[in-house]
């Protein structure tokens, strides 16, 4: 006969966990799908608004600024308002908006400006994008929260 305390010390049988790839595969799939959509949108914008040689890359600048503003609003909505499905954030936040906004093109644009003999424009673009993108996120979050607070009964 065992003491009641000994029963609680016995190892309980573990419930089998699904393999990690089974839980991560849907996340990877929606990030890839969203990324394809976002990158296609960014590419279409760059075709619609091309940058001339040595010109300021306005399409990439505004893509990043607008994308950051949308990220700010999206994060407020899915954290403060809406209990989103577990795949919404990876699909839209990481996938679509991550594919739409672009650090790599931003870096290439800076390099192109410097290589074309426009280092001041490259530095201005570097600083302006960083300042504008961070400001866009902050302003979008503040505006979204203000609108949500104003709409509450």
C-alpha cells in the first residue's frame, strides 16, 4: 500500500504533442502567401512610380511610410479590439505588410544614390525614411486609439 503523497509524486503519462512542423506549417504558409501578396503590391507600385537614375526613390519611401502606418493601425485593432484568429497576424502583419514594406530595397536605393554620386541624397533618404516610418507608426497607433476611445459608449 502506498501513501497518498506518493501517488502525487508519480510521473503522469504525457499526452503526445503534435510535431513542431504540424503547428508551424500553417504559419509558414500564411506568411509566404501574405508576403507574395505584399511584395507584388510593392513591385506594382515601383512600376507605376519608377525612380529615375540618381532620383529620390519616392515609391519605396512612401511604400515604407504607408506600410508602417497600416502596421500601427493593424496592431491596435488586433490587440485592443478584435480577438483575431492565430493566423491573422502572421498573414497580414508579417506576410502582407512585411512583404509590402521593404528594408532591402531601401538599402539598395541608398547604395544606388551613393554610387551615382549623390551621397547627400542617400543620407537624406536614409534619415527621412527612418524618421517618417517611425512617426507614421506612432501617429497611426495614437490616432487609432483615439478613434477607438471616442467611439466607446
